[in-house]
C-alpha cells in the first residue's frame, strides 16, 4: 500500500504543499510582523504596546507625515516610479516594435544587448553610471535626473521582452487585414496593434513601477543630497541606528503602493482582455457551426 502511494503520480503533492507553505511563511511572516509594528503605540519595534496611527500621522515630529526626511523619501520614491515608468514603457514598446519589424545586424545586436541586460549585475550598471556622472564631462548628474536615466537604462529591457512576446502571439494577420481595408501602416499600428498590445503594456508598466520603487543599488549610487534619497536608501541609512516604528510605517506605505499598482494592473489586464476572450469564443463557435 505504501509503495503504491509513492508510485501514484496522481496523489496529492503533500511534500510540495508543505515546502510551499513553509516558503510562504518564511517570506511573508517577517513582512507581516514589520507591518504590524508600524501600528504600535510605543517606540518599541519588538514589544507590542497597543494599536495606534502614531507613526503614520499622529506623532507631530517623528511620524511619516510630519518627519520631513521620511516624507521626502516616500514622495521621491513614488516620483521616480512614475517618471521611469512613463519613460521606459513607451521607449520599450517602440523598441519592441522596431526589433520585431527590422532585420539585420543592428537589430540583432540591439536584441542581444536587451537579453544581456537581464544577466548583467545591477551594481555594474550603477558603478558605470556613477563613473560617467562624476568623471566624464556629460549631462548626466547625480540626483533625480541621474537616477531616472539610470533606472530607465536598467528597466528598459522588461517592456521590450514582454511586448515582443505579445507580438509573437498576435502575429501580423490583424495588421495586414487593417492595411487591406484601407488603413495606412502607421494607422494599422496605432488603431489595431497598439490596442491589442495594451495588456502587455500594462503588465510592463506594473512590473517597472514595482521594481523601481524597490530599487536600491542604482538609486544609492546616483543619489545626490538627502532630498534625492528614496525609501530603500533611507531604510538602509537609518536601520542600523535606533529607528522608531515610523520606519515600519514608511515601508508599509511603499508596500501598499506596490500592491495597489499590481491590483490596478491586473484589473486593467482583465478589462482589456475581455474583448479578446469574447472574440475567441465567437471564433470557436463559428468554427463549430
């Protein structure tokens, strides 16, 4: 009986389930504890002293809302996320379209550079950009502009790969049909292809935004004064001292922003793929008829 249980390929994966639950507990439990103590009424980050919003808005000096350093770090992080997403995603979509339609050695080299960026260590990109900003005479400067340029450089590969994979599944039939019906090549791309690429574009935007607000290496090397320090750098600089639960509150707000971006991206993806699912159902029904 026991030997048959081990040989049964359709048995319940109890070991896999146990490993998965252990991994989730190991990964999420520290985060949940940090979030919990952001609502602690006292200064302790290890002893629960009652529920309070003191470290969010209540404390007139040390809360996230009133502490200028924490407030500036949060707003700067969200600003970087919005700016980098607004720049990297359109550039990535345009590059994906170009690589999909252009043939030759130059696009092949660009495609190789995009793939290499996935395995290139982030610290190597950060140190190289720091060298460009501090040694060479270039417009790249430390601060917000340097951080945006560095993050766009590092994040550009994500929308390129995601949109290109979507282009492979779409094919060129819809675009050619639009051209046959009288649309110009640019009009076919704008009115047909880009609408079908919206799920991939939203997925790229969510991924880039979530990765940017969590970035540490590039923003640390390219930060200028204290006003350009994002949340990750602020946490690193203050975690070794005697931080208050306001630091937990700061990271909790950043976590909520990331979760909100993921939820909005998922809802947008469901909204834009609803028409495609309906169209596929009609095609299947027509084929059966």
